[in-house]
């Protein structure tokens, strides 16, 4: 019998991460969940436990390296293994042109979006190698599209894609994939509609208003299924790739 898979997941208190936690529990995984909001995280963990799995919480800023270390340690102590890591925590700000953006805000963005991934990988790789596990870096279409005023976010997601490629070259035992979730109906989209007004170019902002008006935002639960499928079942041959939730090969992994 295969052992119960253990997944480390950042940004699990709401949005895509919360849906992924619940989907992973539904598929029988044990979880170590992280986000800053301890109460919301505990509520998600309780929903996961109700589905039959174990769910531990490690509240804290994933931009601080000790958070990732605490997550890996919690998995080692409780389960003795790590089968997958999903770095889902992500932040959009600063919404500002590169010429004017606050450098400290760029640093915060990269600390969460990019360095959080590096810290999670560093903390988990010893056990990921043993399990021949998977690392999924939640990226974005913004990794390959240049959206004015999203410089920090776009560049951090492009860096995540390349980090996946480098890790694939360095760590042959681990399957590392960058994942494109499409446009998901979460707080981040609300933030774009609200805080992007008057700052983003009007045509770009209007595009995001239209996504909501036209019902084109995906429910988090719809995107969580392929995200968890990739974390649990992506073949080794995909290591280093940037895959989208809607790709035919990704959809074929759904159970
Ligand atoms: N929504 C979309 O359309 C879309 C499109 C492309 C890519 N994505 C990507 O998908 C991922 C999930 O986004 P979402 O839409 O679900 O966003 P969201 O609704 O804003 O949720 C973000 C999650 O990240 C957590 N988080 C933020 N800062 C953190 C930190 N410093 N440490 C630990 N956790 C932190 C938040 O929890 P706390 O506030 O409790 O810490 C929350 O659980 C992100 O990487 C995002 O870039 C989203």
C-alpha cells in the first residue's frame, strides 16, 4: 500500500490555497498549511480534518525563512515524509510603474513570491528527494505577459518559472513545475479591480473589470483540482515546465 502523501502548502487561508487544501484532503493527503491569518488557517485545517486527513498549521510570514523551516520540521515530526510542496502564497503590490514604485514594496513582493519558494524548497528538498516528490510553484500569466504597473509581480512570477527550470536541472529526483492558474475569483482579483483603478492603464483595468462582469473568473475549487493533481501526479518528464490548469495534459491528471 502506498503511504499517505504529505503536502506542504503556503497561502492556504483563503482563495486558491484554501481550495487546494480542501481538495488535497479530499484526495486523501495529509497537510502542513501556512498563511499569516492563524484563525482563517485553523478553519481551513478543520475543514480538511473533517474530510479524514491530518492537517497541521504553521501560521507565519512565508517571506521569513524560519516559517518554511518550521513547516518542513512539522512534516518530518508528524509524518516522517514530504511528497509535495506547493508554494501558492503570493502578493500583487506594489501596483505602480517601475519608475515610481517603492523599492521596499518590491522587496516585500519578492520575499513572499520568490524567496518564499526558495526557502520552502531548501527546507523540503532532503525529504522531497527521498520520496521522489514534486514541487509546484504557483505562477501566473503575468510571468509571460508584461502588464504595466505590475513590474514586481510580473518579474517575480517570471523568476519563479525559471527557478522551476533551474531546480529541474539541479534536482533530478524531484519534479518541479511552475503552474498557471488562469484568472481565479479570489481576493487578489478584487484587489486588482479596486486598487488598480486610476493606477493601471485604463484599458488593462477595464479588462479585469470585464472578466468579472462577463463571468470569466474561475471558482477557486475548479483550479484547485488541477493544482493538486499536478502536485500529486505530474510525471517526471514535466520537470522544469510552466503548465496551465487548462492544458489538456494537466486536465488528464484529474481524478
Ligand atoms: N487570482 C488569480 O486570478 C490569480 C491569477 C494568477 C496567479 N495567481 C496566483 O495564485 C496564488 C494564489 O492567489 P489567490 O488569488 O488565491 O490570492 P489571495 O486570495 O490574495 O490569497 C493569497 C494567499 O496567500 C497568503 N499570503 C499572502 N502573503 C503571505 C505571506 N507573507 N506569508 C504567508 N502567506 C501569505 C494569504 O493569506 P494571509 O493573508 O492569511 O497570509 C492567502 O492565503 C498566488 O500566488 C497568485 O499570484 C492568482
